[in-house]
C-alpha cells in the first residue's frame, strides 16, 4: 500500500475522489479544510492510500499547534464526526504507520479520531450521540416518520404564522450569528468568532454546499439553522433561536422545511449532528424526526511516553462551573473569549 500526504487546498480533484465513498460528508471536503485553515491557522495533512491506481483509504488530519493546549493531529477539529474513509478489507490500523511517523516527527502529543471504530491502543476520551435520518422520496412518507408531538409542533408554528426562508446571503449568516450568540450565552458558552461563520459562508454557503434556514414572525427573526451538504449527505451543523418565542415552536418548522428542501435537492441522508448524552432537551427534539440514534465515540492514541488521560469527568465539572459564570457575561465579552479560546481548543 502506497501513501502520500496531500493538501486538499491545492488539489482540485480532491472532492471528486471523495464521491466514491458513501460515508464521505462535507467535513471531508476541501471547502471545510479551507474554513479550518483560514479561521484558525491549522495545517492540513490529509493522508491518501493507494493499491495500484485505486484509492483504498483517506484520513484527513489537521495539525493543531498551541502553546496552551499542545500539539496534536485531529481528524477533524470542529467536525462533529469525521471517520476515516476506507474500502472493504482495509482496517484503520493499516493506515496508521506513516501517520504516526509524521506525528512523532512533528512532536504531536497524540492523534485524535472523531468517529469510526479504530482497533489497537486507542483511549476513548468521550462519547456522544448522533441521529441519522434517511430522507424519503416524498414529504408524505417523511411525515409518517415523525413523532406525533413533532407533527403537532410543526402545525402549531405554521398556524401561528411563522415563515421559513432558505437563504445564501452574508446578511442571512449575520442574522443567524446574532441568534447563535444569544443561544450560546444561554447555554453558558462563548460563540465561535464571526470570522469562522463568514468563512463558512464564503466557502460553503455561497457555492451552495449548504444553506441557512431562518424563521420569521411578525418582522422578527426568531430561529435559524445552518445545513451543510456534500454528495447525497447533509449535516444539521448549527441551530439557534430566540427563547422569547419558544412557544411558537419555530425550531420544528425550520427543521421540517429544511428536510423538505433537502429532499427536493435529492439528498438521501441527513445527520442531525452531535449531542451530549446529558442534553435531554436536545435529544428529545432530535428523536422526534424518526432517525436512528447512534453512539459516537472520540479516540486518542498517545505519541509520547506519558499516557493519554480520559479526563471527561474533570472536563464536565470544570465546564459546569464556567457555564454559570458565562451565562452572566455580556455577549460582547463572550465573543472576545471565543475568539481567543477556539483556536487552542481544536
């Protein structure tokens, strides 16, 4: 098996090669790589494996270097799930030797995989839940999959006069970002920088690798979502809303209208994104759409002598304390924190 490390930003045929993999998502594309590289300065090392002229494996890695959190290779930062792409008969550990050699030469502390089921000396550092929804050929068939309460919420939003638009403009992204900042503050978290969302617009929304769905009520934007897509697969990447209008159930109408839009665009699979197992409200929302609930694990393999720790419990305790503080901070301060923090978190 031959291998080479490729920068997808300079490979015009990169996305074309991905189309041969049913598991490929927008997170494997050159456009997503460009967003990560330009937003945070991460360096791409995308490993390509061939037998003869046939590509048998792809493992996209971004190198995160931080004086605060250390050096590592991640597949991939800020990507809910980005498992290696492999053909039948190939195992993840078959791809590792040259990647581990690269990591040691670059002094990575560890290699991290987000998704898949790797074999060998990996430490599971956290697990989450995803919901995978098969999109049907008609709205009628799709509607049958929904939980009764989800259908009622869609009908309520429609009856109350909520209107949904699917948009591609930078203005629409800024409207969504405003909702996003308020939602993150409510959850006690800083938002990612506005530049990150502008780059998503530039490299993904503008060339129609996705769209922004916004809900309006009486001349006020009250809910929104960002959907990204590649091939026959789409991802519900971000959602946000104004809690003052929660009673209108606009989030349900946004999701339903977006599903219908994706059906018309011949998308066959929709991932509803990563959820924390403790976030019961979000889980109940996602369960209402009739998708398959799947366990999603993150793994690390240490490349230095010190062991990789599974410090998930410590992280949850620290997060709980910081969330209470951040819920009291003004959005302007949270945005400054986000601009500083996310580059190092990866």
